[in-house]
């Protein structure tokens, strides 16, 4: 399809996101053109042309003297607006702390971003053997890991299937997963009422996850608790799920109340 069609438009969005993420990866030091092009999977000439458009739009800033690119102020401004509406990590802060105090294991908060699950908050556990498999802002294809699987399973069937199919190629980076495995995991998650990850991402590490109910029955995010396998026996897993469900409902109520106040 040509650049004026839906396929071209989708490709343009994908390239823009890839460029912005590549620039962001440089942090405060900024990112050189060759690094941006490499991370985005583009030629230098294409990356340079697209970056020029992003600079003109205020989404990217260019330090010509240092030959580096930085995210622009417009990104910050847009982010402030998004944070005001999507204050999930703020609403969940107390719940993450309570869960860690109860379990001493690491607690994660994730939300959906397109076909990915993004870690938006993490409460590190006090247990000596830690399972720090995700950092804040890390993203994985939907379904990879307990929290991410809870988000995938909460989607309507057609939307879930589209995400699994779309991510099929990316699953090669996770040897334990295939599209059919993900479909089976979604079925099991819906049957159990919670998601599990029995060492499929990192051997020896297990996790349980639960989606957070949102308006219209759609999940606004997911909570998960990760621990070494010896701390994830059946009886303890049931207790963890009970605590997760309690906190997921509490976060849902907080967000619902904030939405009514802002209406």
C-alpha cells in the first residue's frame, strides 16, 4: 500500500515511535544520529530526514554543537497531560507498599501500551533473594510474564487474538512462548481468575498477576508479585492472589473516584 494508505500511515507511526524511543534511550547525554538510526532500524539518511520533521514539531531537540538529539519540550508537555489523566502509578502507590510489606517480595505495576505491557512502578521486596526482572519503563509483548498475561487475558477475544498475532515475530526472543502457548495461557488465566508465570521468563522465578478493573470492564493495569519458586507454593500462591485482588479493587475504586471528581 502506498504512503497515503492505511499501511503507510501505520508505518509512519511505527517509525516515529521507534525514533522517539531511540532518542530517549540516550538519557540526558543525548543520542547521536548513528545510534538513533541503529536503534530504530533505519538508514542514517531516513533517520536524519524524519528527525528533522520531529525537531520542527518540537518533539525532538538537536544539539548541533554536540551532534546529539534529545526529547523536546513538547514531549514533556504532552506527558504532563497524560499523567493527569492516567495517574495509575500514583493511585497504586499505597497498594504496592502494602503488598511488599505483606509478602516481602517484589511487586510490579504494569499497564498496556499498544501491543506491549509497560512497567510503570516497582516496589522492591526485602526478601534477600530478589527477582528484579523488570525495571520501570521496561516493556514486553503482551502475555510475557504474569502481569502482562493478566492484561492480555482481560482483552476481548478479537483484540487479544490481534495482539498475539501482531507480536508473533517478537516472541522469538522468549523461547518458552509461541502464539499457541499464549492462547493456552490466556484460557488458563481466564479459568483461574489470575495469571501465573512458572519460570517461563527467568528459570527459578515465578510470579502471579491480576488485572485491575477499570471503567466499562476494561483493565486499567495489572499488579503482579514475583518470587523465587520455593516461595510460590500452592497455598502461598492462593494467599498472594487474595491480597492482589484486594489491592486491585482498592486501586480501581480510587481511580473511579478520581474520575468522578474530575468530571
